[in-house]
């Protein structure tokens, strides 16, 4: 990630095999960052499902934007180096919690 620029750490959605949209997951920051800020936003984006060779039927949905919850990181002014963010996503199907650790490298 470039110093002074906001970038996306991750994005979450619920896209069904027929490309219909399900409920969006609940996302929260658990800890960090130490050298910047994190913002959680809802925005429409193109999904990036792998090709259908592995049985992924949703690859055809990549051509249309879908609602997502995105995690955006902005480094502190002038900061370069490493930062860490821990987020939790509450599942949309089974209400399980998924913890995600994101290591961010910020350069000039």
C-alpha cells in the first residue's frame, strides 16, 4: 500500500449461485491499526470468483457489481512500514465468527 493513500484490505459479500444477493455480513475491527485508521463501508463492487473449473458456479456473477462490506485502511501521514489489523466477520448463513488478521505494508 502506498503512503498517504487509502486502500482496500478486504471485502465481504453474500452472492448466491444464481447471482442473487443475500444478507451482508457484520464486520468489526477487533484491534489495530497502530499507524493509521480503518473505515468499514458498504459499496458496490465487482466480485472476483475463480473460474468455474473447480465447481465455482458464481464465476458468472463477476460481470455485475454487488453490495459488499469493504474494509479500508488509511496510513497515518508520512508513515511507512508495517501495520496490523484484526477484523471479525459474523457469518451470514450460520452466524459463525471468522477472525481475519491483515498485515499491511506501507511504502512511499
